[in-house]
């Protein structure tokens, strides 16, 4: 986001897209704010993805909790608590795979021979 001073101090509130639609310009009272939409779109998609993961995890936990209650007959917490750790475990595995692949590519590009 960048704030600019315009040539028209009496400008009323206006909003439009400029630079091939990638920048949103909001102007009022001699100032205009330019917002890069693409940057916010990527951040919004990341936030949406993480929100869906958390919502899915909580839903799985509630299902597991209900199944455990019907089996036990009383309310307690057991193995269904591990469902809450699934996003963390998946993230660690994903990072491990990325690091291993990067190390493999580096070793392959270096030739892999020690002669």
C-alpha cells in the first residue's frame, strides 16, 4: 500500500482499478491510496486454506469425540485428542519432504561423486 498526494484537494471519494487491474486506487480529499490487489489475493488464499484446515480438524475432532462418547458411555478425552495435532504433523512431514528433495537435488547437481 502506498499513499500519494494528488493534484485535486477537493476530490470526492472514488475507487477504481489501475495498472491493468492489479492496483486498486482509493482517493479522497487530495490523497489517494494505491493497494496492490495481487499481494492481498495471495494472502487471502493462504488464509482461506489454513482456515479450512483448522475447520476440518475441529470437525474431525467433534466426530471422534461423539464416537468415543457413544462407545464409552461417558465424557472423557482420549485418543481423539491426537486429531488436533494432525495439521502440525502434516506440516512437519511436508517440510521434511521438501528439505529432503532439495538436498537430493543439490547432491545430484553437484555430481554426487567424491572423486
